[in-house]
């Protein structure tokens, strides 16, 4: 109900959730059902965290869903991929229209020795992109996320 109400007056509706199963790289069936309901209600972007791992991201109908943003900083180093997801959004052109994510850009990193993110480069970026494609597939999105 809150999403429907927000969609009536907001240019862009973003829903951020604490959800998912800790440690799981693929979203749960419950996450997938809830994401579909939120987009149907008018959410333009649905993003969440809790699993402490990246989960797939991509288009879901007129919306964009990033099931799990993972950890960006942590109390111990990690080989687990992380990063910042930037989603430029074009607001709705008409009152009855929907805003649309125009691009999804990840700045890949890993959590370094002091628990802070360190940008990836070279072959590590290629592996990061391959991992994103796998995560998108297990989330039910096309590998490109478009």
C-alpha cells in the first residue's frame, strides 16, 4: 500500500529492504515474489541487503531489482566481490508513466586488509563481471541484466 501511495506522487519510487537468506548468493523465492509485488505496485527500483553477499540484479518488468548489495566494508578482509551499484533513473515523462533505470553500472571492489573496499583492476574486473552474470542467472534475469 505504501508503494502504491508513493507512486501516485513521487517522480521515482525506490524501495530498500533488509531481506534474504544470510550467506546465500541467489535470492529466495520469497524475495522474488516480494520484488514482483513491489514493482507491480509502482516501485521503480527495489534494492536490498542482508545476505552479506552480492545477489543478482536486473530488470523486472518496468522496474529494476538488486536483490543483494553485499558488504562494502567489513570487520575482516574478504575475497568476496563487492562494489557500488549506480542506477541512473529517468523520471516518468507523464503523470501516469513510470520512471526507468537507464543504466546499471558496478564499480567492482573487494574488502581489503583493513576491512575497507579496494577497487579491482584487470583480470579481477573480468572475473567480477562473470560473477555478476552468474548471479543474474540464478536470480532469473538475463545475464546482461538489461
